């Protein structure tokens, strides 16, 4: 890679907050940061009214999921070209909550990744091992994560020069009190980077996600091996947002 890519801060609001008024309050807590790139992933119903708030602050927007098609009779779904048309730049793909509650498989994820790239958007592919797998040690965790990565990228042919972002999100750290350690995150990042090069990708960033907040963001953000963070719960708390953005603006 010629130039070191910008550090990336992704805010995944999940199914929060309850009302558009609160969504606006949360959105306004995001300030423009001089270095690095910030992207917010609100629930789709709140997105359109927030586009101006984010663009004034040079904050990018993304959506939390897309349908594996371009348009048609798929009730309840939103597609990658639709996301693109309202100004989104990124799509979360294969988040562990979608894999768990919506039974998304690696094959579904692979289709979504290729639709996202075809629409000119950047996928943030989430991979991570379960607690049971991690209990068997690092190499079990690494082989589970690599399996997810390979299968989820199986449909990306001829698009390997486009940027992809991979978020290492160990399932046992998402929604937990404690994050993985920085060492855990860095070790897995190295494994993922090696495999992405092996698979022929030339532009990628690797994030860590799982229980990041204002208290621990600094060490993950400053690590030269990591390209950024994916934040869930703390990204809908205005005070936490301000503190985290303060840290990453330094
Ligand atoms: P969390 O979620 O920060 O609330 O642990 C992270 C994620 O799901 O991306």
C-alpha cells in the first residue's frame, strides 16, 4: 500500500435511539475531526433527516445492512444502490448480531459484499469468533475468523482493487463490559492482513470492535497496527461521543 490510510472511527447505532428528536441530539454530538475519518450508521428511518447534520460536519454516513439484490419485491429491505443514492459511503456487512438474530450465513454475507462493491460503496465486513471457540485458544480463534473472511469474500472477483474494511469483532466482547485486550486485537489484525494480501486485496483497513468507549479508545486508536475502531453502545451517548472524538482528534 502506497500511502497509509486514514484512521477510521465507525459508530454503529444499532436499533437506537427511539425517536428522531433523540437521533438529532446524538448526531449533533459528532464534531468534525481534523485527522481520520468518522462514519455514523444510524437506523435507516432516521438517516435522511440527518444527512445535512453529518455533511456539515464532514462526517460520512453508512447503513447497517443491505439486501443482497439491487431492487425488487423484497418487502422490508433496503439495497446498496438505494444507500448510495442518499449519500451513504459505507455498509456494515455480516455483523454478529445479524448472523445470530437473522441467521445470516457467510454465503449471504458474500453476496452482500459483492452488491455493496458493485454499488460503489465500501463494505465493513465484520468477523469474529465465539466465546467457545476462543476458549480453545488463539489458533482456533484465528482459523474460525479466517474461515469467515475467506467465505465472506468468495464472490469478490475483479473488484480486489477497491477498498474493503474488515472489523475484527470477537463475539464475546460485543456488548460486554470488557473489550478484548489490545494484544488480542493486534494479533488477529496481523493474521487478517496477511490473508487479505494473500487473497489479492491491495486496499484494506482493519478495525477492532467490541466494548470500546471513552475509557479504552485511546490505546486502540493509537496502535500503529490497527486502522481504527467500530463502536456500538458508546456511540449513542452524547457525552461518550464527545470524549471519544476528543481523544481521536489529538
Ligand atoms: P459494543 O458493540 O461497542 O456495544 O460492544 C460493538 C459492535 O457491535 O459493533
